[in-house]
């Protein structure tokens, strides 16, 4: 059973009977709750409680990630969480979102200014529980670790025993810690507590690694307090509880057993799941039933963090994937991170939101504020996207000649995107690509033959071979393999999830060498430079096509762009990659915030791996239904 499946099962089971009552038998939290006010506050872990300025304090937290929320909506989402009765926002920091290349940090563009987000939390009277990694999981690409680490195939991650990894971690902390330290509650900021790594017991058993990370934060002037978060059984088995830290249970609810491990330190629910993650090919969007658990937590005065109160969107290439420890059962995460959360992807309240709000309001003495209205929506009529450019007319030069089809990260220092492997074969036969990651289309002299896939879902099956027809008249045949990658696995032992082709390619059992390889990062620079396809292009009927549509708008607003008429590929809006789509669903509509659009002309650019004919793009006001 994989971690997320295990935790989902655990959190939906009844709470253990012998839960210690945090604040006596009272059902009400009395008095006015303290809020961050720019003054220094003490937050301590003692007597099995969280103590804020010496008084017991219940953390009622909801998690949301600035990287998944349009920056102009940060304030709205924080206010929605506050209006549900929460007093804290939990935040992951995704290392690879700030440092995509070694030493090149960006804390200002797009949704990266986490300091501003935390300041907005303080402005709204919300405390912060910060989870800065270096590893976070979060169904994010490689769990937040930079994929550039994989350019060295011998590196070991999440260990103190690999100097290369720890040097990269040190560089990350050197960049991010000076931004965090002034925001700690002891220095007048809203951050109550910092998490050390994330769910490490699900990966390793070296307590000294976690202690090293704690010391590294302390060396930057961040004294804590600190917490660790994991499944109870996993942390018991590995012995990776950090003494002196709060013990957070992810999904597990046996607080009594956890307290025996934590001693005088507080135990709380660091991740409680109102909904669940969804993978491509799942039969439907995942949901949950968290109300009974929340009712018990509130009755007992137990601190908790809802994972997530608002999920947001895996814009661009940021969505991760799951797999077994042997890399089988690969399951990529969809573009939407709606997660069945009480605040949906575009900031609307759900029935769960109102049920949770009502329940929390019954247990607090202050009046819970009214939720703000959701941002406005808009609609555009159906448009037809016409063929615009072909990948085959735009293979970057120079190509590389390689002895074998190595991964993208090693061949091109390319983290995601696509790659073309090309070779002339003098005979036909069974072409086997067992190490292809993650999805490919195979061509013979420009003719599409078949797909290969690492994903096994209804309507699709794992397949790594294609029958190559013999060359006509004894001449050679040019075989092209267009490989598309999903996000890197972000959980468990399958953290070395190289992309492209990672094993031998054989023809009737004989390994093929000397491939011509073309890097296709399909990043914004590549897409911006695409020339229109010539009328006489030989690629006009060859799958691997870009399509373009123009949408004229009088006013902007949020919308969902419906890609249900398409097969598999990517959608850019005005030059920015919104995310992936795939016919196997369950997601067919991609959330597009108003800020990605403008009055007047808007360009929708689609790359589809299979279609060649003009196809319809539709507009909706919701993710599904």
C-alpha cells in the first residue's frame, strides 16, 4: 500500500478512544485569540501543549501553497481560510521553484514571493506553520528537490552522507533562511513553528540527518520551535522522531500512542485530509469525508492542519507523480490540485467548507467572519484551433549523437519536456523500449505507428514495444521516438526518476546504438520562437502538431478551458504554460485565472501528440460537471 493510500485509509477511521484532552473538558475555546501583531511572541512546546505567550493554544490550520495560487488571489484565499474559522496557514516552500539551476535563485516572479504571502497572513491576523523542506513531497515535481540533482546519476538525495546533496541543501538554506528568520513569531512575525524535512520515515531511518537539518536552520538564527510529520507506524519503525520537536501525525489518529513517543512534547494532526489527490486515468476526482474527524478534533481541543484547505493548480511542469519503490505502477498527478478541498481550485466555497465553518464556529468564542465573494468568471464561445507549427519542422540543432538513448537530465541537462531519438534502421522487427519514461509516439519514415506508455490505467496500458515494418526496396527506414515526460516521482524510494529513455532500446533483442537525439524543452523561449508552418510542409499530416486559436475578450475573468476534444498534450495561454491535458481524464478542463488573460486578443497554443486536424476548444465555469 502506497503512502497516500495508507494515510487516506487511516484518516477516515475513527479516532482512538484514549485521546488526551488538550484543554480540559470544555467544548469552547474561551477568550479572544491572540493574533500576529508585529510584536514579539513566544511559542513554546511544553507539558504536551502548544503554548503561545505562556497560554495553551489550539492550532487550527489550513494548508495552501503560494506556488499553486495566482498571486493576485493570495489575499482572497487567506481570507477564505480565516472565514472558515482557522487561525493558521500552513505553507510548503518548493525548493525547485526557487532554484531551477544551481545557484540561480528567483524569489520575485510569478508566485515565488513567499515573504509577501506570509506578510499577507500576518496582515489578516493569521499565524503561519512553515514547511520549507528541503524535501516536501506535496505531489510536486520530485517532491520539491531540484531535478538538476539528477544530472549526476550517482547522487543520493535526502541523506547527510552525500556531500553533493548536502552542499546543495546548504546553498538553498543560505538563500531562504535570511528571508524566514525575521518572520518568526519571536521577532514579530507570524511564523509559529518550522517543520524539519517531511515524512522522512517513509524514506529513511537516519535520525542524524534530521538533526543535521535542524542544526543548519539554527545556524541561520532560526531557533524554532520545530516539528516533524509522518505516519505514526513509520516513525515508530524507523526511530526518526527528533527529540524536542512537536510530533505531527499525517493521517494517523492514535494520539495516545504518539504521546508515549513524544513525551512532554505536543502531538497534533499535522495533515488531516478533507479530500485527496487525483492521478491521470483515475475514474473520477478524489474526495473525502473529514467532518467526523474534525468534529472529534474540535471537541477535544486538538490542534490540526487540514491538508489542504485550498489546493490550487499545478501550473506548467510542476505536477509530480507517484510510483512503487521499484518504479512500477507509475501514476502522474493531474494539472488540477483541487484535492477535494473545502475551498475549490478557483476559490469558491464547497458544501464541506460550510459544514466545517459551522462546526468550528460552534467551538470558538469569537465571531467567525463572513467569507469573501469568489472572483468573477467569464465565458468565451467555442473556438477552433488550427494547425500552426510542427515539432518536426522545429527540431533544435545541433542534435547529439549518443551511443545509447540516455536520460534527458544527463544528455541535455533538461528537467522535463520532450526529446526525439532518431536512428536509421536497415531492417524491421520488434522495437523494445522498456526504459521509456513516460509516454512516446513512434514513427517510421514520418508515419505514425503506435504509442508506448509507462502509465497503466483503464483505456490505456503499459506498453514498451512497437513493430517496425521492414524498409521498402531494402533501403533504410528512419525511426523517430518522440518521448514526453510527466513530473518526477516525489515520494518513496523511486526518487531517481530519470526522464527520456533510461534503458537499452533493442530491435529483435539486439541493442541499438548511435542515436541522434534532439532536446525539446518546450519552454516559453522555444514556444515563442515557433515559425508558422509552410503550406508545403511535409509534416502537415504528421502527429506532433502545434495548434493556435485567438480568443477575443471584452472583459476578463476566471474560467476553465475545456480540452475534452483533444488527446494528449499541453496548453499555453498568451505564451505561458497552463498545464497538461490528457483524454484519459478525469480532468478535461484546465483552470485559467483572469490574470492570464487580457482584453482584446488572447492566444491559445496547443501541442497535441496525436491530432492533426483543427479541433474545438470550449470554455466552462467549473472543473467538472
